[in-house]
């Protein structure tokens, strides 16, 4: 039983996978479209908020460093302004005190209203210490002199440390009197800016109102005088609020998020905290990465789940589909194996039941197609298939000989007709068993129908082997068979055709085996090997049919006569006309070689006319010579069925002045049985004309004797096959005796043909046979040899005539 191999249900699974992945993708894209931009803005906003917080706190811290410097420089300038207006405080003391209190202040100078340095206190080495500096062109100082505290841009001390100059106006009540200029070291600021880190790569820097960098993590940018002019940071933003948030703008180092805090409301410095946008958005990117990872994971899980469930759930369907495919392709014993209690178990149960029914039906059909119903033997179809396959092998390779036998039962029809079909069937079954017993396993016995069997002997590579099997088959058929208290005698005729000698294809081999079988039957030889001369369809034979009109015209047809004698007194009673054909190509042809062919068509009518005409002509001649003998002529089925036959016969008899009683027509049983009604009509007409009717070859055809009662027959001619062997074969002797008795009981006369010995003639005499014919008496001879033969025969048998005459007179007295 075939079970369907389980495979992954790819089609359904892949469809589900595609659908799920598509749905997931769609959801993701939709989700991304709806939330990404919002989330991004939110994130940036919150980040810049945080940066602003950082900016504010950093500003406060740095402010604690600067504010005292600014405040103290204010105080000093006020104190100095007071001194200038008569205060007792010395400027040098004030300046030194300022310097001492604020270590970040490197130098402080007192400048008069003309821009000239009045006093200077410094921590630095004192280069140009005594130099009186004038700040006429110094914008920072000039601006302070104009009343505004001013901070200069970044400069460097002689120790190359960053510093700025802070100029504070010095005013009295009367007006402007000068300024205090302090140099404030920015190293601490720079260190602070460099030390602050925001996230991974965020940073802090300070910029003044002119967008000039004051402190930057990368000092070189400050040193190179870099400003924010290339930045997209709107300068106006710095003035808008104490602090501010910026989403994205392009800073010196690229796209950043930033927070800004006003550093000093007076001097308008700004502290900026920046972080690259990428870093600011990193959480979102991380989220997205995680999401994508989750999506991939979900997809993999989904695919795995779908494949798994498809396998589990779709497997039965797949199995069913595959099973149906196999059934469609003619597969047998196909079943599906679905676990019980699943949705498909009842469907699969139904399928399996259907497949079982189909198997059974197809087995039955197959069996019926290849077997004979009655005997169970292989039939004709199977025989041909086997033959074809054996021939295929043989033709392709070895060409090893093998034999085909056709076997036909003799007298089966009679048994069937007289005992009924049931008995016939039993007989056929029994004979089939017997025949099967004769054969080996690899030899095929087939019933072709009726009483015909075929045997393929694959291993019979010689005629001898084939003959042995054929003879053995006949023997088992001949073995006694009892039915309804009767002991039936059955025989068979077997025809043998050998591969490749008699054919290399099945139909030729069959035809030739059939011809051989037909020959065996006709010749009464039991077993016959095919021979070309048996083939009535051979080219030679077919050419004979077309040659008949010429033969008649050219006088190629000859009649020989074989005398028939009265057994009791050995006197010649009649002469049987037996035709021969002196063929220009094939020589003298006996009737067996052309009559069966001529009988196939209507040429037999012409031939019989010629024979009757010729026989009557010869008969007339003998009568004219004083030889009074009857003539006998063989007629065929078609003659008896010919409506013109009687008329034509009548005309011929008239033409030659032959009395109808001098003519005997010999017909076989098969002629009578072919169309009984028509045959009866013709024979009755012949009888009323006075023509004698003789049943030829009696005993070889139908054993139904019913027709003898209905048809006006004058004589039975016992077939020569019984007569020739009756001296040796008791069975034949019994048949001859029985036939004589039967004929006499029916009021008929009997002729025994095939008398080949004196003993046979004497035995026939004892049995009371009326007439005899055979080689012992005379072979068939040409018409001109008849008269001399009669003379010789009469002379030789004179004694017998006299003895017979004497015996007769004694019996009558
Ligand atoms: N072994 C043996 N044979 C003997 C003996 N005595 C006679 N025969 C042969 O047996 C055949 C007897 O003729 P048949 O049974 O009518 O059988 C005839 C007959 O059926 C048919 N036939 C002959 N002439 C005609 C004809 O003119 N018309 C038709 N329709 N058939 C014919 O041809 C058959 C064969 O004729 P033939 O070859 O002449 O063969 C003849 C004859 O030569 C004998 O003692 N021993």
C-alpha cells in the first residue's frame, strides 16, 4: 500500500508568510509615517530643553567667577572717581588691593579722560613697566571713556594665557574723568569650557555679542578669531531671551541641537551648549533599530509558526491532493494517512474508502479485460500482450526460438449441441485444468474463445520440444471424461508456429499457427507444424483464383476418375470424378491445393459446372462404348446454395442424354449444416429429379445425425481416415461397423473410401458394406484409362463374381 510522502506545504505556507510579512510591513510603514516625525520633533525639543538647562546652570557657575571682577572694577572705579574728586583713598592702594583680591586679574590700570594711563599695577614681568600708554585709538578704552563698560576680545598675556580686557568707566558727579582697565585671565574659563562634556560629543562654548568666540573646546578656533558668522544661529536669538532652545541648526561643527543661556546681561555674552543632531536623535535611532530587530524577529517567528502550522494543518490536504494526483495517473493502492479527530479525518476516511472501491473496481475490470470468464485463463488480449512482450525481447536481442501453439477441440460442438451448454462449460473448465497441468509456470495457456486455446512456450527452442508439449496436451484431452453417465471421447488438433522461422510479429505467428491447426484438423494428423503450402492465402494460392477462367479456356483442368465397386460381387458401380489442374507454372496440382481457395469465392460455381459437364460427357462416351457406369461429382456449399444449380444440372444432363440416376453428387456434412433450409430445398429437388446424394467424409464433421432423417440422402461415404486404419485400430473398426449398421437401419447404402488392402475389402465384405473405393482397387486415373482398367478388373475378379452369384442363388433357393 502506498503512503504519500509528507513534504512542506509550500504553496499555502508561502502565501500566508507573504500575507503576514506584507501586513507587518504595512503596519510598520504606517506607524513610522505617523509617529516618526512627531517623535523626532519631540525628542529634539526635549533635548534642546535639557541643553538649555545645562546652559543655564553652567552660566550660573561661570558667572560666579566673573561677576566679582566686574563688580569690583565698578567699585574701584567709583572709589577712584571719588578720589579724583577729593577722596582720601590712594589709587595705587586701591589697584593693588583689587589685584590681590582677584587672582584672575593680571593687571589693572587707571586711565584719565584723555585716554592716557595714569597708574598701572600688574602681576606680569613688567616689560614696558615704565612706559606711559596712551589709549587714544583703543576702542575698548574709548568706549569706556564714553561711559559704557566694555569688554574686549580675547587676547593673550605675555605668558600666552587667554585673557580679556575689561574697561569700566570712571565718573564723577560732574562727568567723565577716566576709566579703569583690567586684564582678566580667561584660563579658568577656557579650562572650564574644555572640561564640560555633554553626552558623548556635546560641548559648551562662550560667544560675545559680536559673535566672536570667547571660549571654545578647541582653542585654535578662538585663536584664529573664528566667529559664528557661518552658523545659521540667528544672532537675533541671543537678544530675545535670557535663555533659549534651538532645535536644529548648523553650527561650526555641523548640525546640532543647542541650548543657549545669556551669560552676562551687561556685557552680552552667551553660553552655548551644543550636541550633534545624530547623537540627540540616537535614542530614536536606537528605538528604530530595536523596532526593526523586533520586526525581523517577529517575521522570523511568524514564518516559523506559519511553516509549522502549515505542516501540521495543511499536511492532510497536501496528502489528499497528492493522492488524488496519483489516482488520476492510474496509481493503485493509494491511501492517505491522516491522524484521527482532525478536521480532515472524515474526508480522508471517505477518500480511502473511495480509493479502495476504485482499486477493487479497476482490479475487476483489469481481471475481466485479461481473463476468460469461464475458465479463468488469460484471454486473447492477454495472449497478444504476452506475445508482444516476448517478441520485443527476442527481436531486440537473442532471437532465441520459441513456439506458439493453437489448439482446437475436435467434436466439442457436437457435445455442446447434444449435451447442452452447461456440460460444454464443465468440459472446458476440466480441460483447461488438464492443459494447465501440462505446462510449466512460465508457459502461458490462454483461451481464445469457444473450444480454441493458445499456448506460448517461451522455452521451446526446437520443433521437437514444441511437438512434445502438443502431443502431451492432446493426451490429457483424450483421457476419458465422463458426463451424465456418458464416456466422452474428445481430441484436439494442434497447430505449431515457431519464432522466428514462421513469423516475427504476433499476428503472423497467430495466423500461421491457426493455418497449421486447420491443416492438422483437416488432415486428421493431430499436430501439424506450419508449412507455407498450407497457407491458402499465400501468393501462389491467390494467383490460382484469378487463373481459373484461363484454366477452363486453355483446358488445363483434367478429370481423373476413381472407380467404386460393389463389395459383394466386386463389379464396378460408379466412377468418382476428381479434378486436377495441369498448371503451366506449378505443374499438376491436386484438388486440395486449389479447391479450398476456389471455394472462397464464387468461381467454384463455374468449376463445378465444368466438372459436371465433363463428367457427363465422359459418361456418355463410356455408355456409347457399352460401359455402363454411374459418375459421382463433388459439390461445394456454394453450389448447393446456388438457385440456378438445379436448372443448370438439368440442362447438362439433357445435353449429354444422361439419366439423372446415373449421376451422384457427393456433399460433405458441413455443406448440409451451413444453411440447412436452403440445402434441404436443393437436395429435395435433386432427389425428385432422381439424382443420387451421397454424404462424403462421413464421421469427420458434425455428428448430429438428425439431418439424415430430414434430407433424402441415398448413401453415406465413410471417411477414409477410419477405413485405412480399421484393421489395426479397433476403434476405427467399431466406427466403420456402426456407421454401416446405422446407414442400413436408416435405409441408406454405404461406401467405404480409403480401401488400401485386400484385408480391408474383405472385412468390409464381412461387415456388409455396399461399396468400396480406394487405392487397393484403383487410384484415380485419367478418363482414357478407365475402359482398359475395367476390362482388367472384371477379368481378375471374375471368380469372385461367380462365387458371389453362386452364393446368392444358394441363399435364394
Ligand atoms: N490415402 C488414400 N487416399 C485415397 C484412397 N482412395 C482415394 N483416395 C483419395 O481420397 C480422395 C477422395 O475424394 P474426396 O473424399 O471426395 O475428397 C476430394 C474432394 O473433397 C475434393 N475434390 C476433388 N475433386 C473435386 C471437385 O471436382 N469438386 C470439388 N468440389 N471437390 C473436389 O478434393 C478431395 C481430394 O481429392 P483427391 O486428392 O483426388 O483425393 C481423393 C482420392 O485420391 C486411398 O485408398 N488412400
